[in-house]
C-alpha cells in the first residue's frame, strides 16, 4: 500500500483525532452517602488522605455520632460537602451550612 503525497495530512488528522479520544486517568468519584452511613462514612483517596474533613460534634446515648460537621477537603472544590448535604436532607435529617462546610444533625 502506498500513500499519495496529499494523503499524509489526512493520516496526521486521523492520528490526532484518535489520540484526543483516548481517555485520561479516571476522575475519582466521591463517596456515596445514604441514611445508614451519613455519620460513619469516610472519604479518602488511594493514599489514605481525606477528601473531606469530618468531625463528630455530638454523640448519642450509645456512643454513635448524631451530629457531624463536613468541611471541604484539601484536594479541591470537587470534594466539597454538597453531595453530603443533599444526602443529609434526603435522609430526613437537618443540614445547616454551605457546600464548603456545614453540619448534619439527626432529628431525634
């Protein structure tokens, strides 16, 4: 098979298009939250570094966390508390704060 001199730019265009279609490294996904793990979930990267900062503010009578603060992690705004806040409200608990920091409280 031989290429005509005019077909080389076409080959270069196809090669460029194919390379740009290759996906880069996968974007890490935030932790999934549900009613059962809102006060216990941890969200760390592969190295064990926290993506969000958690702090239990109040514990229940059996030692379980009933009020938890979420603070945007050191990684980036991608790891803010927006999904945690949404899960808190969806579970029927009380959220007070912003997507950067806030507190989820069990409604007792």
